C-alpha cells in the first residue's frame, strides 16, 4: 500500500455508514453529496477494496467495509485522544463537543453561555442541540446534557449546577373565576395544563412536600409536549400549570401568575450530565467548570423566591 488513508476520508465513510446514505452524511458533515462520493471513491482506491454496495434504493456495507468502519472509529478516537492530551498539557482544550439541553432552557440560558465558552476556547468545536426528550448519551455520542430534573440514571455522572423547583401556579383571572384550590385533591376539579417534557410523566404530577413525596393525577382540556405553549395557555387563564421557577420568575414577580398550594412543589435541579469522568477529557472538564461558574450568575434572581 503506497498511501495511507486520510483521516478525513475515514470520517466521511463512518458518517455514511452511520446515516445510511450519502445525502444524510453530507447534511451531517456540511458538504455536498458529490464530495462524499468522491472521498469514498478515494478511500476505496487507497485500500484497494470495495467498501459499500450502492444502488438507487439501498446502501449496504461489505465485509471489508465493516472492518474499516470498526477500525476507523478506533483510529479517529485515538487521534482525538492524542490531540486532547496535548491540549490538556498546554491548558488549551480543543476538539469537538456534542451538547444537548431542553428547548426552553437551552435557548434562554445554555446558548448564551456556549457563546461565551466558544469565545474563551476558540479551538473547541461545539454542536448544541435542543431536544425535549432524554436520550441515551453514549449511543447518541452526546458528551454533555444540561438537564432539569432529579431522575438521573445511575450509570451517568452528574454535577449539580443550580437548585431549582417547579411550582403550581395560575393567573389571578383563572383563580377568581374558578376558585383557588386549598387542598391537593381539589386539583381534580380544575383545568390542569398537562405537559410531557423530558422527565415529566404525562398527566401525573409527582410532588414534594415536607413529609415526603405524593403523586396526583390531573386532567385538563389542553396538553402539549412544549413548555412554552403550556406557559402561554396558563397566562391566558386556561388553567393551572406546574412550571420551573427559572421560567416564570418574572411573571410571579409581576403577579401575572400566582403560586397556589405552596406546601407542594417538585424538585427539579439543573444538572450537567455526562457519560465519562471529567479527568478523562479536558474539553468536557473546562465546559462543565465554565457552566458551573457562570450559570448561577444568570439564575441568581431565583434564590430570592
């Protein structure tokens, strides 16, 4: 073999196999399908074997392709580890980070901090996705999930970034029209705005109080998987919602929303969740440290509630 495969070609091939098509791999990498096809051809010519059997309807990996795919992942990981080790010694973290968070919190608070992080560490390449469901971090190759809620799988590592809770609330107009519930079981007589968001069981509010935990089944005319929509409906006096303080602090302060049943709440702290230990990754460590040092400054107004 006169020439060794280029790491870029290995990466292109791996993305094609993972995505199952040239077009999807092109979207993932940000290149044209023609570029993807050219790099695959160059890799096959370099290795002297057929890696993929491609038709108009299907794309199948050959036995040689499977070997290159498995070994290629190890090769690229080894290279990334070498680069990261050097950057760690130089205290200049580099490499790629895949970060996720829920839509609302990610847009309002995580995205601005990632902007600052990127300015501070220009050699980091960051992909940030907002996804309102909990994913398997390892299988989805996610380095860091900024998560709200205290149900964290035991196989994951988590660092608490900020204390937060969800509370029950409604508008003054709704409470004037339908009355203010004084006991938890009175919620069954009210319109409750139901949300399915990440760790939020649909139609079941699991609440904390000084005596422990209690669950209450709720019903309502309106439901959504989007917290912003539920908040909109609540502000339009459609019912009672269970919502995080980080999202409704201003509305509570202005009396647009009124907390009800204050002896009940839902602990929903904000966590950095990751599948590998921080001492194994300089880029992940600086990111988590940065968020822990800076997120509380954005949310410090919540501590007064």
